[in-house]
């Protein structure tokens, strides 16, 4: 479970760090999530399958949709740095609701 959380945190940090640079693109209507998607695609097959199952999507669609939901959660303020800390400490957070699409 710690490895999964570390992987999620790495993807979240990557998306968060890209947000300022992507702000101009967002105003133009397009956000580049390719770095996040590439990071998710190299995850362990079991982790990808578990997250895809949790999200209710195919393993092929999971990386793009995961990164899209993560980026939107950060952009909207539903996912914060506090949520990332809460994940590490196994505390309740909005993170999983956002990833699930709720």
C-alpha cells in the first residue's frame, strides 16, 4: 500500500508542479497531461489494475482519466497539499472521491 501511495503522490506532485506553467494553456482550453500519463503508464500492472477497477474504467483508459481527474481536482481546489499529506498518514481525504469521479 505504501508503494501505491508513493506512486500516487509522485503523480500528484508532477501535476501540481505543472499547473503554473499550464495556466496559460488552460486559458486557451488545453492542458498537457502527457508527463502525468507517462508516469502512470510505468506503474506496476497490479497497481494500474487496482486503480482502474476502483475508478470503474478499463486499464487502457485509466492513465489519461486518472491524470485528468487529478488535474481537475487540483485546479478546482478539491485536492490540496494537505490531502497529499493525509494520504501518507492514511487519513481521510477527498482524493479518492475525486479520482473515483464523484
